[in-house]
């Protein structure tokens, strides 16, 4: 996946405040998770599934206690 910052876009943000901005390494991790899911699926995956969602699902299980901020507080924190 091409880096969104190089195309003048803002870097994606995880729903988990502990993760914050999604850098290239985290995006790669999300793409690998999605690739593995596609290989083990008996059918094609839902097109709404993408690397960012796969990454957030991964961190749901990886973090000791994931905390999801409300959309309003997340926007204020990132100046959106």
C-alpha cells in the first residue's frame, strides 16, 4: 500500500489511542493479516475489510485492555 502522506493525505489513525497514527510498519502488519485471512478463507472476504480494519482487530487481541475513545474526543486530540 502506498504511503498516504506522500500523496498529500493525512496519515490514518487507529481507533485505539494507544496505537495512534498508523505508520508504514503497522500498515504492513495490517496488510499481512489481511493477506493471511484471504488465504485461509473458504470464500472471498467482504470488500469492506481492509488493512486498517485488520490492524485494529489485531490490536483488539494484542493490547492488554484496549480502550476506544469516542469520535469527538479523538477528533479533538488530533485537531480534526
